[in-house]
C-alpha cells in the first residue's frame, strides 16, 4: 500500500514538473493590443456584438475584423475610448447613447414557458416551468435576448432604476 502511494506521488511530481516546463517553453504570445482592448470593454460577455465574449471581440478589434461600434452596452464612451486606443476616427453620429437597461417581467402576462431563462447568458431570469419568472436586476446585462423569445411579450427592457447603488453625479454641461 505504501509503495503505491509513494509511486503515485513521485509520478505526479514528475508529470507536474514536465507540464510546468512545457507551459513556459511552448507558450504562444498573443496580441498585446487585444488584451488592452479587452480591459476597455465592459466584460459582460453578453454576445450583443456577435462574438462569444469580450475577449473574442477584443481580438477581432485588434485584427481589424470588427468595427469599433460593435458593443451596444458600452455606448459612445466606449467607442471614443476604443478609437483613441486604436488611433482612428470614430463616427458617432449614427450611434444612440441609451441609458443602461434591465429586463422586467410583467407577472400578469407570464405563463412560465421557460424560454426566457434558457436564453439568458447571465442566469438573471429565475423561475421554473409553469411558474411566474422574475429578473435579478444585479445580474441582468440588458441584452434583450429574453424579450426576443417571450411568446406573451411580458418581458420588457426598462432603464436601470436610480438607487443609492446606481446613482452618479451628472456630467457637467460643456456648452455652458
């Protein structure tokens, strides 16, 4: 019994050392610009941009395969930051600067079909079959995927309610 424990421990140490050395010797360097762009993106991984996450969107931006207006949750501020980082001019005239939104379930219309929480990437919709669903506002990123699949149209996107946690000083008016 003792020889089995010792032999497995030694084998684990040897294989662990080999894997550690191989990870340093065979490391593939990524694009450092993609990492910097990923820090600018919101990090919600909502998929509204058409990419599976913010890391893939940042890699596409760094390679020039995506437009800098790809992230709807980021708004105009993000587009300005991305344009400054990439050194290009951004046309913000066609981009709307919407306030952040979260999903809301009208409980009177909800039939509990479970389509909405199957589509939610952040598990913000809570409920079960044939039961009323509810949205956890802190987890919702406002992507609207749940509202798209709702057969009774009981889910709507509303502006984030102002609470002590979400209130911010208003930006100064530069025109005055």
